C-alpha cells in the first residue's frame, strides 16, 4: 500500500508539500491564523477557540500575542501557562511540543521542515521534517530560531538571537549562532 504525502510527512519521510491534501490543510490553517491575528486584544474567548481548533493539544491557560503563523496547527501541542510574545512562527510539518510554563520572546521561529542538501533532489520540491520538543519551565528569548529535530531540556534558557541547531540539555543557558552552552543552572 502506498503512503500518502501526508503520512510520509508525519512519519519524517521525504514528501511533497504540494500534495493537494497538504495544500488544503495549510490553507485552512492560514485562514484560522489570519482570523486570529485580526481579533481585537479583548477577544480572549475567540482567541482560545481558534487556537484550540488549530492545535493538537493545549493547556488550560495560554497567551499567544499576534501575529502568529503556523503551517498546519494539528502538529502543535502546548502545555499549561504557555506565553508567546508577538510574531511567533511555527512551521509544524512535524510535531512541535511545548511543556508547561514555557515563555517565548518576540520574533521567534520553530522550523521542523528541512530540504535535501543535494541540489538535484531539492529542486524536485520534496522535503522532510523532524519534531521539535521544548520541556517544562523553558524561557526562550526574542529572535531565537529553533531548527528541525531539536529537543530543549527542562528549566533551560535560550538567549535572545540564538540559533538552536542541536539538543539543549536541561538546566542550562545557551547563546550564540550556533547556540552553545554558556552556563549550567
């Protein structure tokens, strides 16, 4: 039995993002993101409803300041007491999971999608994705980029402007491009 492009995407295999079902899923997601971003600041109930429609799982309390964008939504889970400042982008071709008490600064991005390094293969328009996992009690500064396949351990801090290319152990501070441990907590 042949796997669908969506099944391949969700399994971390090479897939075509141009498959009709994936294009429709992204369109539905972008429409909900657009609605979310156009809501008045005092529209808390409507904001909660849209995020709960979009995401796989949510905690009881969360705040995501607009503008917020994601590709599918159904691959995102957030824990309790989640806060994201303005301009969060999550390219969720694979699962992106946030624990409890996660705080994210403005202009931060999580990218699960990857493209082949080989130009000929890359030009075929296929890609693959690996999950991102953020533990509990994590603080991520502004303008941070977290790349495909990264796990960030509990109680860690990611300094503003960091580019996280590798796993971050628990109880540490990382900074730089690429991010490196600068302090153990």
